[in-house]
C-alpha cells in the first residue's frame, strides 16, 4: 500500500510539474536501448490498480516503439531507475503527459530526424511534422492554439501504436474512417466548427467502403487517401478533380478538357463531387446520363437545351451498345449451352464490352463525338458476334433436322428389312402346315 500511495503522489506531482513547465524546444532524438527493460514507471503504474494509470502500461506491451527498445522515458522523460518522486524530476527531463504542440515536438524529435530513423525504419517518411504544420489541424493549433484539434496522439493510440499494416492499428485502412470519425462524427465535439458530422456514415454507404470492406480491396480510398494524413485538408473546388484523378485518371483527363471544368470552377462547384457526391459515392450507371427522370444531368439541364440534347444523345448511344452487347451475349450463350463451338465470337464480343466501358468513361468529355466513336466500334463487334450466334443456331437446327431425317430413313429401312424378312419366311411356314 505504501508503494501505491507513493505512486499516486508521484502522479499528482508530475501533473503539477507538467502544467507549470513551459513547452521545451524539440530535443535531440531519444536513444533506445538494445531491448526494452523493466523500469519503475511500469512497475508503479501497474501496482496502483487504477486503470487510468495501469492501462497505458498494459497497452504499451504491444506498441511498436517498445518492440524497437524504447521505454516510457523516451517520450515522457525522467529516470526509469529511480523508485520515488525523483523518477519524475523535471531536472531529469521529465515532461509528464504532453499535450497540444508538445505532442508534436515529442514525436517529431525522432520522426523528423532522418539520420536517427534510418536505424529503425529507413523507409518511413520523416516529413510528417512539416506536413502536419501545413494541415488544417496544424495551422489551427499553431495560429489559434485550438486545444481540440487532432495531434499525433489523436490518430495513433499513444501507448498502443502499431504499423498501418496491422489489422489492430488505428490507421489500418479498415479502421481509418472510425479513427477520423472519433472527432468528425461527434456532433457535440464538432459543434463549434460548424462543419458536417455525417461524413463517416456516408462513407460507409459508398462504393469505396464496399470495395474495401466487402471485397477486401485495401487499396480502395478512405479518408486519408483524399484528404491526406499528416497534411490533412479538405480539397478545394479546384483540387477535387486532381484528388479523384489519382485513381480515375481517364475520367479526370477528359473532364479537365471539357466545358464543365471551367464552368464548375467559376460557379464554385467541386468538379467530380457535383455529379458523384464526395463521401456517399454510389455505384455509377447509365441511368445517371440523360435529361429526364433521376439522371444527374437533369439537375442542371432540361431536354430542350443544348446540354440536355447532348446528354440524351449520349444516353441513347450507351443504351444501343449495351442492348446489342447483351443480345449477342445471350444468343452466344444459348448456342454454347446447346453444344455449339462459339468460343471465338465470345472472345471477340469482350471487345464490345470494353468499348462500352470506354464509352461510359468518354461521357466525361461531355461531347457526343468521343462517345459515338467508341459506341460505333463496339456496335460493329457486337453485331458481328450476334450474326455468328445466329449462324451457329441455324447450323444447330440444320444438324437437328438432318438427324431427324436420318433417323426416319434408318427406321424406315429397318421397318422394310423386317417386312422383307417376314415375307421371306412366309412360304416356309405354309409348307410346314401342308405337310
């Protein structure tokens, strides 16, 4: 009990010391021992029985820094060999629980030192602090002293930091949305910033989240892919196309040359997000093109204006190719199931599908010509494949007809042969009766 009381007294004293001590400038990077060793910090914190104090010590067991040989004092300072109050003596570098800008200084002490980091992870970037300073979070912390903004410890669990590839890491792709959502989905916490708090919930209905969580594609975008991680910032109106274009390069290039690119910028409309939304991105479809009903184009254009007519024409072209492709595919599948050899036209038909995909991408130019060029090529292939399917089914019918005729002839021959045999056997039977 005396040790527990001493530990609690130490914690109280360090809290007072930390609050009174001015932020120290970034110091030389910590030096790690060859392997982690028990120290008085862990011993005392575990003996308190208070989870607020013991929890961090328990969590640190699986921390990547502990695995690399760093103890508590690497971040908190102090003397790990002392057992009393002197373990948390500010004179020995103890800084207590860092907060705000000091957290960035403590983490940056090592992570911004390229020479030091090469000893442990040469591939890890060392510009995170510089990026953070340029972020919305960093600027608010530096300029407004905002105590609520995210710092390193907000996203990386301070005593349980794991590599991003670890499924339990707070920055693993499948967990990033929830990590950001701890603040951004908390309406009460975010109330003073007057920004939406439904981003996480919308994202989890999107095609991107479905690709990641249901299909297992960890390369699908999540929060930091579009907003950045250490340099997090909302894309401006002019940047949205660049952000989306990192993956959707063909669409971004076509859109950048289109009349909409300039018009959207002048109107303050954020490019891709104007038609596809930003967080709640749903699967696309041909239904989005056109000037009536739920078509996206109809939100700005009516069927009679130039844009509406272009949209209507593009939709017609897409429907024509999709219809021809589907018709040819169905016919070839029917022939295949009937046992006909149609692998070659089926292979050729895949080019029509490719043309349809390209035509759907070409609508981002918002002109008819590139869409028509792709559709015309696809239609020629689809119609040729359809004709091959028709010929295959005609050949099937011919074979079946020939088979029926052959069977009839064979049956007739067999019947005639049986009658002949019976005819030849009749005199013998008659002769036997007379005798």
